[in-house]
């Protein structure tokens, strides 16, 4: 089995906005084990000068279901 998950989180106020999107692809290798790849993008509108407002994170996980 293969599954795709996507989660969007939004926090907004009068002075700051924060967005985070997580997407993941999970591939079952057996009934108990899966391989999951993930990609995350985070945006914050209120950062100090010289700092990027967007961060990214890439993950690879081995998942054990019990």
C-alpha cells in the first residue's frame, strides 16, 4: 500500500502570519514496516532583518507498526 498525506496549518494575526505545510509519502514494505518520505515548508512573516522567512525540511523515516 502507498499513501499520501498533506497537512496545512495557518496561524494569522494582525502583526504576524505563520504557515506550515507538511506532505508525506508512505510505502508499506510489509504489514509491520513502512518507509516514509516527508517534506515540510514553514513561512513566518515577522522575522529579524537578514533572516529568511521560509524554511524547508526533508525527512526519511522507517516506520514500525505494532
